[in-house]
C-alpha cells in the first residue's frame, strides 16, 4: 500500500470514529461540515484526498484540532 493511501485510510478511520460519537449519521455530519455526503463517505473510506479547507471544517465540526488529527494519523 502506498504511503499516500495509508495516510488517507488512517485519517478516514480517525474521522469516522470521532464522527460516530457526535453525529447520528453521515448525512448529519456532512451537513454540519458543509460537505456533500458522498464526499464524506469517500473520506471515511480513504478514497478522497482532502483539501485543507474541508479538513478544517471537519475538525471544527468534530471539535478537534487539525494538528491533533494529523499527529494521530502520522504515526
């Protein structure tokens, strides 16, 4: 597995775990993030490269620091 794919999977997994504790569904999560639900689904599956703007909105919705997410997924 490429390192790029590996980091996307780790980020998607981390975001997914956090989102499940705060939101009832991916649709609700996507609405709060102001992102299409299909984009959220691809991010959670590790199939979507994430722009910094989208990552910032996701982190704000999850009430986590972007730096904490990147540190947790970088190991």
